[in-house]
């Protein structure tokens, strides 16, 4: 047995002291050059605007986050813009730290925290702390005088694209029974369900939409169950509003159903049955914002509007290219509806309308234009929708 | 040295010294091995490993701001880890941390909304209400885990499974409350309860952006260490954990110990929930469910059921999480990279666990 080397306590203490001293010395010595190094890496190139994008999920979720990430790539193509991205950031103090290090380490002067839940309290806290940095939020309700000057909000009336999807679905359905897999009954979701159904009823007045609420934005198991049970009931077209429509699209494709996508283009997931879909078009809005950043416009100086809203006409959303199954007749009807929405001839919520419990929503001569605030408070499902908001 | 006594005492001291050396050397070596493996992964993913190491260091420990980022992420983990760690000393494997945290948040918000704010007629000082919130959170979390402990002791139900299932019940209960009875209709960002009165918010430590949760985490971990290592209660717990039959024969109140240790563990996680609600979210909503509980299980196992080691492991994990962003932003690595890193580190540390007492250079040699 060889005797292992013994280290006395005194030797060890001496060694530890020496290493610590060495560490401290190099630390102090290294201190002076490091700020310069950081300064040069921060801010990117000279005059470059650094824009930070934060996503709550993965960038390739075939859904909400992917739509924003594609838009961010489009903004990156604007000369003078450098984007930095962070995905899978939870809505906790983690997103505060992400925003802070984007600003402090990467020198970002514009931040896009894209998830709905980032707005209050996180983004508002950061906006108050960094008044020289601009914060843009998708869908957040900007209140003038209440929120800081460097906060902006943008969102699209994507239910217009859902309406067009409804027209195609109503025409392509053989049974007249449509299905809608929805996350939770909040106004945005209800508005999509109603607009989709109204679109379908515009070509087939007898069309009905069965709604299933899964209770969460990402519930893949329940989404698959809902899709399967709809298939069993004889429903032949399925639309959805969940964070990632991937599961719904793939399940429906396996069951041989038609699908209408949401958030991004899901045609690759359902090459046969994908009819069309309601997609965000963040690329155009992000590109135009990017150009304004480079020109030096800011929210604070009033160069950029605090609230940006729009629909198909303003390129806030778009309709997916029609799938191979869509007939020419249906395409023509879809295109006509799209055109009518863009020109403003068609108003989706026009009387006479009643909800699915028999209550009156709009009288014959009334209508809700897209900007009407009543639509952002929606808590009803129109006649022809099977389901209840109380689930 | 003529007398044998001093010789023996030096030997004991020496062997104790070697044992503590082992406790330091093995985890550090495990960490280095993990860094090497992770470097290989980064190289495969097309990033320069040296640059990645530099960025991790810079983002996690490179500056005071980075340290704060790390500590903010570490503080809830110290508390949630205790929910697994304390019962583990009694031989129970409890993984209901997430549920206890949620129940703690619920208890705190009920008390906070009930006693505090403009609507309250009681007009209690904020400190009293905060204390009541903390007690409510700890009680709620504690009782939640007591359920699993009682099922184990009285009915022989596997405590791992029951505590895991209790997580789902707690989460469903939280969702039901914030989408139904507790929902604040004016808050549109997501279904949430009403906001706590600003006077009840837990502030930050002076001169930092770290909230008081860190301080509580440190204090509670030290208390837990003293409790386990230096008290009769802790001794009884450890004895029961080593051999439950012997403990019963010795007349230890195993049932009471089980319930007590479960309560203490659950109340630590419950306090984490209270802190998260009062310091970060300011209202109750689904964001409370952000895996602090599950991460706590990992921290408890890696710290080998030692509450002081928990502090270090939580800071290490906090640092890893803090560096996740920069890996994406500066090296274009996918967002899951940080999870790969975390997984490699913890696997290496857990593997090093099997090497205790097996490396001759680190063993006592005088026999």
C-alpha cells in the first residue's frame, strides 16, 4: 500500500491564502480594461439600434411565439437594426432580469416583451425604471396619463382573418358542423369564435360551431382529446385559438378533417386538410417600426403612436394561402369577403344578431365597427355556436 | 509524544479534515467535469466553448448586477428545497413543493386582501398584516404537506405519489379561484386576483433590487440546519430516518415526528409562495406556478439533504438560470441549452455522490 501524500492543515491554509490572493490580484488587475470591453460590445455597431425580443415559449412553436419571431427576423433585415432574442422566459421576476440585462449588457434601447402576461406588472415596472428605453407590447391596454410615456401597444383585429377562414370552412364543410378548440373564454377568444361562425353562416346559414374550452393556453392533451371527440361527432372542419395549434392541426389531419389555422401558417403540419388560417402579420408592422427607430423616432418624442391597431387593410394580420383542398368557388367567396373587409364595405358585427341563449345583441339597424370598445369586452357567443362562456 | 492520547486526537482531527476536504473536492471536480461535457455540447452546437464559459461567468457572477440576478433566482429555491429536504431526513420522499408553494401563495393573498388595503376597516399596521400573511402562507403550505404525511403514517399511502398528486389539486384550485371567485374583472392581462395594497409589498434589500425573500431564505436554511443537527427534535428525526423500527423500539413518537417534519417542510415552501406573491406578482395568478417547486426537489437532492449546502446549490442553480439568456443572445444557442447545462451539472454532481469513500487519496489512512 502506497502512502498517499499528506497535506497538513497549515500547508493547506497557506495554499488557500495564496490562491485567494492571486485571485484577488488578477481580479483587481483585470478590472480596468473590462468596462471598455463591455462598452464596445454593448450597443453593437456605431449608431445601431439594438432591439430586444422576449418570448414566453419556444420560437418554433408553430403558433404565437413563432409569429412574433418571424416578425422579429423581418425587423432584423432593416439596415441599422440589430435584434437580440430570448425565448422560454416565464412571466416571473425572470422576465424583469431578462429585460434588465438586454438593456444593461446588450445596450438595447427598444424592448418587445411579446407575451400578454409580461405587460403588468413587469413591463410597466421596467418602463418606469428606464424612461429612455421604449417598450412595445402586443395587446396591452395603454392608458394615457396612467402609463409611462415610453410604453406603446400594438394589436390586430385578427378576427377579420378568422371571418374569411369561416367563409372557407362554411363552404367546404359537408355536414355544416364546425369545431373550435379554444383556450379560455376571454374577449379576444370569443371574438374569434364569433367572427369565424359569422363567416361560415354568411355562406351556409345553417352552419354551427361546436366550441370546447381547454382551460389553458397550452394544454396539448386536452386539445387532442377535443379534436378527436369533434371528429367522432361528425364535425369536419376544425379551427382553434390556443398558443400552439400544432396538436390540433396534426390530430385533425390524422383524422382526415379540414383545418383552419391560427397565429402562423400551419400548412406544413396538415398538408392535405389545411384550408387556410388566420395569421398575424407582424412582419409588416415590425419592419415599419424598425424603420422608424432607425430614423430616430420615439414614443417619448411623439414620433410613434402609443396605440397601433389595425386589421387586414393595415397589414396587421393576413389569411394563409389556400390549401390544395379548397375549391375555386370557395376561394372566390373567401377572396370576396377579404376584399369587402379591406375596403370596409363589410362589417362583421351587424344586426340583427342574438346570442346562443336567445338574448338580443344587436338590433336590425345597429352595428359594431371593429374599433368599437364593446367588442373588446365581449362575453357572449352568437347564435349557432354550441358551447357556453361559463365553463 | 509519549502519551497515546494526543496522537489519537490528532488522527481524529486529521481524518475529519480529510472528510471535509472530500466534501469540497468531489462537488468541485463534478462541476469541472460538467463544464467540460457542456463545452463539448456547445462545440457541437457551433459555439466556442471558451466564449460560452466566459459568458456564463459574466452573466451569473461577473458583476454585482449579475450577482443580483443570480440571487433573485436563487432565493425561492432555497425555501422550496426545504420542502423535500426536511422530510427526507425522516426517510420520506416528498415532492409536493409546487403544491405547498401555491397553497402558501393562496393563504397569503386571502389574508393580505382580507386584512389589508383600503377596504379594510381594521387599519392594522402593514408589518402586522405582512406577518399575518407570512404565517397564513406557512400554515397553508405546511398543512398541505401534512396531508401527505398523515396519509403515509396512518394509511400507508405512498407519500411521493400523494404529494405529487396534491400538486395538481393545488394548481387546479388556484386556477379555479383566479378564474372564478377571486377574479379581478378590471385586470385584463390574465385571470388574477385583486392587487395587494402597495403598503403590503415586500421591498428590496437596501441598495439592491433583491427582494427580502433572499434574507428569509438564508435565515430559514440556517434555522433548518440547526434544527436538524443540533436539537433533540432533529436527532429524533435523523434516527427515525436511519431506522424507523429502531426508532419505534426506542419509543420515539414517529407519528408526531412525521407530521411535524412535513409541516415544517411545507411551511418553508408556503413561505416561498407568500414571498412570490408579496414581492414579485403582487396579485395571485397562474404565474405563481413557475417550477420553483420542482426545481427545489433537484436542489434538495443535490445538496445531499444538508440545509447549508442548499444555499450554495440554490445559488449555483440561480447562476445557471441567470446565464440562460446570454447563451441565447450572444451565442445563438437554442433556449433549451440552459436546461442541458443544468441537467449535465446535476447529473455529474449526483454521480459524484457515489464516489464518497471510494477515492483512496481522500480517505483517512491511519488505522
